[in-house]
C-alpha cells in the first residue's frame, strides 16, 4: 500500500505540515543547470522490521514500513520479468541480493520565488536496480527522452502525477547487468514558485558487497562487455562523491 497524501496522519503532513524537512536551500554542489538543489529530505535505510520500528520517526514509521515491504514484492516480480525478458533466469537468492539494499526517502521541494535560479534535483540517473516513486499531485518530474543529444538540445518529458499510480525508474545497476540493453532513466525535478512538492521514492539496490557486471549469459551472445564488474559499494561511493551530472556515474563501470 502506498502512503496517502490526503489524511491527517499522512507522510505529507509529517514532512510539510509538522515542519520536518522544511529547511529551504540544500547546497549539494553545482549541477549542469548551474543551479543549487532546492530541497530537503528524510532518508531511512531498511535493515529489518525491528530496526525500522525502533529508529525511524514515530510519525511515519508504520506506514513507511508497510509501503517498503509491499513494494518489495512488486519490485522482485518486475526484476524477475525484466531479467527473464533477456533470456536469463536468476534464482531467488540472486534476485534478493540485487535488491537487498533498500532506502526510502521523503523529499520536500519548497516553492521558490525564483525557480529559474534553482533546481529541485539535478539531472541524474539512480545508482540502483529499480526505483519506486510515489509523487503528489504537483508535478515537476522530467525524464530525458534520448541519450543521443548534445547538452542544450535535450528534450525533457514531464511525468505527470496519476492518482494511485507509482513511477518505476530503471537504475544504473540494471543497465550494467543488461550490458546496455536496458537504459537507466536520466531525470530531474524542477521547482515552482506556486506550490511545494513532496515525493516518496524507494531505492532498491544491490547489497554493498555484491559484484555487479554484465550477466554472463548476455556476454556469451554479445562477446563485448560494455561494463566491467565492480563491487556495488565502490560504485555507490563514487556516485555519492560527485555532484549530479547526468549519467556520468556510469563511467566508473564502463570499459
């Protein structure tokens, strides 16, 4: 079950109405848009139910825990189908390892008097396997249409909110595993001067010590590996050590 944005105990009220996360400008470095990110967030890593109930904020822990647990079942089915579409079958232990590092964020993007000077989130792709995103009715999420365009000539498509729907993003890990057959979604969030925005993504990534690289079954057909095998923890450290810059994080694993 996805959290509601409408009732009095919703995650929206936790992040916005009750004041959690309202701190204004977050300086996370310059993006290619030459603007600072204008957002705040609460980030919670899932390890087990007991830790979540003990350490996550009281105001949201139960609904956030239910959200992440029910979405995990869906993500496993999606990953199984996507890998199966490549003609590869992975057992449950391998699938679980590829989505065993889970984190849920509650993002708050305040309204900005000068939105042309800021960006909610700079252009980037997610580092993990699959991302599940719940967004409110405000909008502002954009996905780049094609990778084969030069800077300044890109076409960005807005992903409008649909009531009751979730957005699924393919991440860098799945692009690497598929040897480039699947493409991670380069996306960004724009701010507005009218209304604040809230979104709740769940990032499903490999366990830190898991090796990620093109699946052997695909290399047997392709002969050429577009990516080298890396430890996901090293990929993650590289991802977080740099400002958002499109899909350049993939260069770390490129051959």
